[in-house]
């Protein structure tokens, strides 16, 4: 099954140290899935040891799955607080408007 990654999603994967292979594995063989915040989107999740990877995707007008964000959560919270750069926030908002 093919999967399209937006530039935003690829940047998120790179910034968060997640491989495209793990993101694809999470999408193709999730432990579970939930409705995403954007209408029609789906959040797929899978646990890997101490890490839970989440992939948000939606089908486009051609019926192809498009990943537009991805992140990981650790079981233990760390004191590190990631603040999203302004350009990434803007791109994320544009992607959400496109897939409405």
C-alpha cells in the first residue's frame, strides 16, 4: 500500500528522529486508531518499547493516503519542552485547511 508524506510530515519525522519506515509500519500495522482533529483524518498509533509513535493521515481526492504529521511520545515525561517554530505552525495550518 502506497503512502504519501507531505514536506511538513517529513520535516516532523526528521526533527523528531523517527524513520519513514517506522511511520509506515505504524500506519500499516497500528495497535489502534482514532479519529483525527481534522474531519476525515485518522490518527494511527503503535507502541515500540518505551515509545508510542502516532501518525495522522487522510485520504486525498484520489483515495491515496497522505501523512501530514507524525510524532512520538515517551512513557516518561522529560523536562524538555519543544516549541514549534513559527514557519512550521503556519505550514501546519495551511495543510489542515487544504485537507478540510
